[in-house]
């Protein structure tokens, strides 16, 4: 079974001063009239006053005028049992005239019969507010960057779609050109076949008959040259037709012949 342990007064005072000395919160002890009787080192760091300049002065000296009425009302309603008052956000005035935001709680100090002192703790929230503003600004910047990246991604997607449409159009054009080229090749083949056929059917036979008539030696030589040249023409056409039919190169066609 645990028993309560009473710290000697001189030890408790030593512990109190040690804790308040290292605390990052401003800690004040005031009398019931609101005069500052004790202030820890954090007070000087945050509002710039030397401790000796504050001892004996009213707390109103460091409270922003807009908050004085509220603080006075809070002081009148401090819990009689010595428990902490609800936290309230107020502003303190620095020595240089600027202000900081703090959360303030207070409690009555002293024996149960006579609570003649007030303990007040001020927690600096300006740093938190600055950090919050920085986080909000950073978040807004990130959201802006995300929006810009989404816009870039959208534009890239749209450009990709345009390029795909162009590629499809080029493919269709290429197909159409190939069809036209094949048709042109087919028409050319047809013309060459007709030329060969006409020469063989309509020209060569008559040249053969002319050779059997009473031509002079010179005339027969001319007709023979004409016939030979026509044969060469048809032969060249036939070679091209054969090459296209069998998909042979000129060298392969020469070997085949």
C-alpha cells in the first residue's frame, strides 16, 4: 500500500524553481491584486522584459488591451478548489511593442483555507501559428504544382491523341497510295501486254509477208531490221512482265532465261 510523501518546504521550493527555470512556457505567480511576484526566464525570452522589471508590476502591463476585460472576468471566476481554469487564447505585448499569441491558464495557489496567490502559465502559440501558415502556404504551393502537372499531363495526353490520329491518317494514306501504285503497275502491265500482243499479232505477220514479196535486197534488209527491233521491244516487255510475275530480279531473270 502506497503512502503519501511530503516534500520538505525548502526542497519543494528548490524543485519549483528548477522546473520553472527550464520550462519553455512563461510561468508567473501573482497576488490577488494581479501584481507579478515571480516570473521565470522564459518570460524574458518571449516578451523581452528583464525579470526585475516585471516584479511588482501589474500583469496588465504585458496583456494586450483587447484582452484585459476577458482576463479580468476569468480571474474573478477562477475555480476555488485550485484546479486549472479553461485555456484561453490571448495576446501579450512585447517590450518592443509587438505582440505574441499565447494560450493562458490560471489557478489559485495556497492553502485550502487561504489561497492568496495566482499561478499563471502562458504557452507561446505564435510559432505554431507561423508553422501552420507555412504548412498552409506549402500545401497551396503543392496543390498548385499538382494542378500544373495535371494540366501538363492532360496536354501531353491530348497531343498523344493528335499524334495517334495523324499516324492513323498517314497509315490510311499509305494504304491508299499502295493501292494506287498497284493499280498503276497493273495498268502498265496491261498496256505492255497489249503492245506485245498487237506487235505479235498485227505487225510481225505483215512483216513476214513483206519478206516473201519481191523486195529488193536493200528493202528486205530494212524490213529485217524493223522486225528484229520490234522483236527486241517485245522481248524487253516480256522480260519485265515475267520479272514482275515471278518477283525475280534482273540478274535472276537472266539466269532463268
